[in-house]
C-alpha cells in the first residue's frame, strides 16, 4: 500500500513537490485555498483582457526543461516558447534603449555607451557562467540541512570564484564605469531583497541568465507553466482539493496527523507546506511545535513587496516592448526607500509588461494589455485606494511622457493589487511578494529549514526556504523537499 502525503498550496513549489512525490509512488493530495492552481502565478480575465497575476519574466529555460525531462516530458509538450528580441527596453532620463537578444549587438550597445565595455562584458560573463553552472546545477539543489552538504571539492575550491564575500555592486564596478551600464547589470538583484552593495556577487549569475539564457515568453502567458505542471501532476495521479483554506494542522506524538479546513479533515503520513512558511508556523501549528519564534521572524530580511496594476486600454500603443524598465528616476534613492528606510517611495522606478505586444489572445482586437509593477518595501501600512491611485497616476504620467502618447484617456479596465492583498490572498509574511532576501546571512543553512525541527513528518517548500525566491528556484524547491521526504520516509 502506497504512503500518503498532503501538500498545502499549489504554487510552483507545491506543484513540483506533488509530481516528484507521485513519481515516487506516493498517494498525493494537494489542498489549495483558491479555485485554481498556480498560487501567485494565477491568471484572471476581465472585460476581454487576460492578466497573469504575478510572475512575468521567463528566464533560465534550462531549469524548466530539466524539470519536465525528469518525467519523460518536454516543455514543448505543454506550451510554446518565444524568445523576445529585444529582450526588454530601458527608459532612462535621456530616452529609451532596447536591450538586444543578440550578444554581438549587445556588445556593440555597450561599446556605444562606454568604449571597451563590450570586451569587458566577455570577461564579466565568463565569471558569471561559472557561477551559473555551480549555483544553478549544484548549490540550489542542496537542502540546507547541514554544512556537510557543502563539503564538495568543486564548491570548496571555487568558493572565491563564486564571489560570496564581495558585493555585486563592487563586482560590477570592476568592469563598468558608466552609470547606465552599472544600473543595467545591477537591476536583476533589485528583487533579491537587498541593495546591490549588500548582495553577494555570486548573483551575477542572474546576468548570465539574462544575457546568455535569454528572455522568453510562453504563449498564453506565464500561467501556462502552472497549467502544464498541474496537468503533469494529474497525469501522475495527484488529487487536488480546491477552495480548501487550511485552518489547522493537528499534531499527535510529534507528528502532523491531520490537516483541517473548514469543510473537512485530511489525513496522511507526511505533510509538505507549500503555502507561506511563516503563516504555517505561526497560525496553523500549536505554539509548542513551532521551530521559529516571533523574534526570529522579526529579524528576517525580506525581498520587496510590490504595487501591481492590471490595465486594459481600448487602443494599441505605438513602439512599445513586451518588457520595459523605467529607470528615469533615481535607482539609488528608490533602492534605499525599499531596503534601508523602508518607506513608501518618493519617485519610484517601475516595470511594465505589455503581453499584447507579443500575444494577440490576451486583449480584444485593437486593445492593449498592461501590467505595471512598483517594487516597494515589505511591512508598509495603508495601501488604501487613495494611495494606490496616487502611485498609479504617477506611473501613468511618466508612461505618457516617455512614450509621447496619451494613455489615461484609453483606460477601460483597471485593477490594483498590493500589500493587504498579498496577505489576504496568500497569507504573505509582511505582505511580501518575493520571499526572503538573498543575503549572505540568509543563504543555504541560514534559511528557514525545509524540515521542521519539532514535527518529524512536516516539511516546507517555496520562497521562504531553500533555495530562495523566483520561479525556477520554486521548481527546484519542490524537487529538493521531495528528496528529503523520500530520504526520511522511503
């Protein structure tokens, strides 16, 4: 008779863990609060527009391919990918610059901004390639249960090449002096949860993922990934229980025996928490069985939250790109407002995704679908309708100014999503959008553990545990925790 596991949450990490457990022959039940799978990567449609609710960038295609390959499948069995060219556009104070997909064209762009920087980009990426290879193929698959996991000769001998003790800011400055190039190379860490001067240079691997791996789009939107993972899980025999908000985990003899929702009680031999780690610990478990204290959680450094806007226009905008970064205000000031002073931003950077540029199915004919994102500090209060509208007006003003086109008069649909929504929808700790910051003090064994120290059959997966925030790491997190369960319970 097969063993059974309950997984709380059907985000990327929960879906990943479910399929790996089912592949190993376990009876798997996924209990999900919402009506559909995907967690923060859900999708909704209104007024003829279809919006991805969360993730919008598709980097590291090799990680997704590797995931499906382990089940004898391929990405192409479920969805089609299109590489974007240009990868994205950056709006600086003196105008926009497109970032080409072609490496040779990118080198030419670098040289046009700073002579000689194209050749230095070669050297920068050579180091980044090593970090990507070791980081993505070795480090992220460590469960972080013990330091002995890292007694690997390649990791030990390459610790200085991995640049874990130097900041990405000083590392980038070694190669590039022009402010635009520095911002371009530092921007991927903006969502890792710390200022560039506080983020290990190891994360130049993100630049390698950007430049060499490319920026892609799954036709139909990012929800296609979650849908594919859901379909794979169903093929493997996983059972899903939707609209089941977990209220309690009942413990008997130091083991999680029952997962309780409003409607029913689920029983299994193992429980994997794919929902917010802090929420499970502090709200679903009796106090005596919590691994971490309120004081511990209070000291965690968080990656940003964000203000999101889903916008439908009744016209097409001319000469815009699928992805756009608006760096027309101070990168440094906004970064400090997120991570140092932790206040509402004075004049924020923002990001825009216009999937309708690439995909005609996400908006009515002749219309535009816009997703706007302002990164902000976690734990902020008062994301009132008035405050949301204040920031919406600011970004629309700048969008009109930078593109030279009217936008406000074409808006036929508008919806916002902010801190209080992250909390109510996802039980997100401090209203976070991206999980824990990837600082040196919150890496590997220093993250919240993927196995409870007090409940012997309770495990965790997702962005608050190993390996960290992001879509590819979430797929890996599910695989890692499944491996730990199988190691412990067979």
